[in-house]
């Protein structure tokens, strides 16, 4: 929930925006660094090679351009702690991309919930304002 608030309130730069600013290599490098950190979390026998790390970074940049660096870091952190299921065998691109697929579903649910809360608060505020006006009209009569 905290992540959703950061994304909606602070509006960090998305991958798409970085690409439009001509920084595709930089953002892909940042994603690769997060994947490398994830890779180092697992034992030597479970780690991916450098080529695999870059391929995954490029896939994430391609498949999730609406994400920002917070999303990517949070997804990897959630995967590390088992929020998307236990890791069996070697860390690989399929597992990491599956984490991102699951994260996408949770992220969208969080955004929808946040937007519904905002709409409810807005409608409640509007109802209170209208009630206040009605009371003022009745008093004036």
C-alpha cells in the first residue's frame, strides 16, 4: 500500500519517460543493477550469468514501460522474501518475469482500491458541501 501511495502521490519517472528523454541505456542499466543485486542474494549455484541479467533487464524495460524504479525494486524485494511463492532451483528469467506478472496484478488492484477510496472521499465531501448549502437555504427561509 505504501508503494501505491509513493507512485500515485510522488509520481516518480517511469521507464517510458526516461526513454523519451533519451535515457534508455541508463534506465536499463539501473534495472540491471537491481537484478544483479537480486542475483547476489541467491547462492552461487543458483545465480544467473551476466548475459541473463541484461536480457531480463531489457525484457522488464520492454514489457513494463509504465513502471518506475520503485516498482522494479519492490517487485524484486517481494520475490526475494517469497511473496510470489518459494524459489525452487536456479533463479532464471522465467521466474523473475513471473514475479513481475504477479506484481502487476497486485499493483493494479492497489491502484484501483486507492482510486476508489479517493472517489468515495470526493463524493462524501461533495455530499457534505451540498448538505451544508441545503441547511443554509432552510435557515434563510
